[in-house]
C-alpha cells in the first residue's frame, strides 16, 4: 500500500483541482478545505489505530475502511455537520471529501501490497474479494520489521518514487489553479 505521502499529494491535487470553491480568495476557508481534503485522502488508513491497540497494526487494514461502502458512510457525518453548521456549499465540500477518500482507494489499488492477503476489499461486505492492480504503479510501503535497514531503505525508495510521480502532477494542478485564479480577478 502507498504511504501517507502519496495520499497527501493526491489530496493536495484535489484541493487545486477543486478551485477551492466556494471561497478561493478566502485564506481561512481555503485552509479548512485543504485540511478536510488531506484528512479525507488519508482517512481509510485510520484503520491502523484499532490494530495498534491490540498489537497487530494490519489486523483491520484494507477491509471495511478500503471499501466503497465506507466511502459513502464516511461522507454522511460530514454532510450532517455541514448542514447543522449551515454551510451553504455542503454538497460541494462533501463531494470533494468523497473524491479524496476514493482517490485513497485508487492509489492503494495501484500500489504493491506484499501483505497476506494482498489487495483491498473494495466491495466489502458484499464480497471478500481483494483487488490489486497488475501492473502496479507504486512500490507500496513495507510494514514488516519496520526498523530493519531493508525496510527503512525500501520505504525511503517508495516515498521517493511517490514524490517523483506525484509532485509534477500537483505542480500542474497548482499551475492551472493559479491561472484560473488570476483570470477570475
């Protein structure tokens, strides 16, 4: 599976592609939107937390939280909060949140997964089938023997690869965002 670096970079891309709507010129709203998208793009990996509590980080990883059902269910509390807070652009913000979570699944789908069983349970609970792209684009992170020199060097390679592939895309998104912002002034 990809590292949080890849997921944050995709969240940042969504931030620029969204045009920061509804308030591109309001720094406070832009920062809030960025935080929402960064959390959303990493949310499925929060499934490590219960596993850490029982001493087995992978125990719950890549199942429910890496499913399409989770993406939809994780959007409901945000929608409720935005409605209660009387945020006018709740549909747009919720859509960007949903896209951020879906990109997490897409990035993990095209990432190498050396754990057993490999892949993500995209259709959970309707199917236990796991999905992983062939070929993969990202080398994925290793979580076995986390402090061994092999794992550390491999994960450094994985992060470097993610940066090399995704930073140019983020830069392109920012270029178009800046250009559109300049034209709208």
